[in-house]
């Protein structure tokens, strides 16, 4: 992954939560669905986090970064993984 792609991924992030996801995507390894890792009070706002994650993915696609989604068990989102395709 080039430095330009890394900067693009980080610049697409809005807020600390999306920035942490962006840093995980930069590693090149598959990232577990970030919505499934919510804990504590954040679970009460799961729909907001889902919307935030979708918006982040849309911004990445618009910037030319291709993200591959591997569906989880039975096609579910909870165990799905995401990774950047170089």
C-alpha cells in the first residue's frame, strides 16, 4: 500500500472511532466488523455506529480505495471482515 493511499484512508475518517478503524485497515490485514466490537454504553448507539461505518466506507469508495467485504457466518455482518484491496 502506498503512502498516498494511507493518507487517503486516514483523511476519510471522521472522529476518533473511524480513525481507529482507518489505522486498522492500513495494516493490510482483514479487520473484523467494527460494529460487532462495541461494548458498554456504545451498544445502545449501535445504529449510529453502523451508519457512521457505512458513511466511512462510502467516502473510501469515492476516494478510490477499494474495500473487500467478506461476509460472516451465514452472510451476517456481525462476523464479517473488511480489508483494503491494493
